[in-house]
C-alpha cells in the first residue's frame, strides 16, 4: 500500500527537486530561467530560504512527487507581508491532487507565520495552472504582456492574487519557521493538504 507525506524540504532533497525542475527550464517557458540550476545551486536555494520561507515536498513511497515554495514578493520593507508562490509536480504524479495538497499546506503555514498575500505568476497560456490556482481562490489581477523572450518567442505572464487572511491595520512582522514549528497548530497546518491527495 502506497504512503504519502507532506513535509519540509531539506538540502538532502535537492537532487530530486532539481530533477523535477530542470525539464521545465529546458523544455517549457513555464519558468524564465534558461539554464537549469545544478543540484548544488538548488541546495543553496533551499538552505537560504530554510528559516524564512517554506519549501514543502510531497513524498510518495520515498520519492519526491512534487514541491512547492514561497519567496519574497519584493525586497523593500513594506512588502514583507506578501510572498510569491510556485509549485512543480513530477510528470508521473500530475493530476493526482498533489498541487492542491501542497498549496493547501503551504498557505496554512504562511498564515501561521503572519503573511497576508500570496501572488502567483503564470506564463500564458497555461489553463491547467490557471485552473489549479483559481480552484484555490486566486483571482487574476493583471498581465505583463510579452514580458519574457524564451525558446524563440515572446511570452506574457498573468498574475493571480490570494488573500491568506484578514488584513489588520498594524501587522507584526512575519514569524520564522523555527518559531511556528513550536506552535500547537504546526502539525495541523503541515498536514492540511493530505485530504486532497488522490490514491
């Protein structure tokens, strides 16, 4: 019987994460990187974000089936409550609920940390990705027309926005991952996406 778990990614997951991401870089305009990062570069990305922004993986029978992560929306201080999010699923595990599962856990964790807004950029056209994000409550906010050139063509990027929680007049700075792992709601948040996984 197969088993699935959603957990924090670590540096030891870099090779499997890189193997999922590299084909998207090489064969699609879904990401605007043009050279796949090495395993070591991916390890550094995970380590740099480790205590500030979550990287989660869905592991099925010991294999990384997909991953999701948050990153800073913009560097200036007033943006600190907003994040950008991305998800990548191994081709063998697409259409099995992993994207919705990972995002559901990620959003609960980001809310615990004290973030208020999540944004997703989607290279157009991509009806599957648009459908996933809108099924989770994202709403379109605009399009950067022909903003990137890759694979011999200009590509537009649509932007979608999700309010993670009610906004307050005087928000406190977001908490680190170390801080929220100590909270009673941590395990509940981490496992929030498990019901969306299909057999």
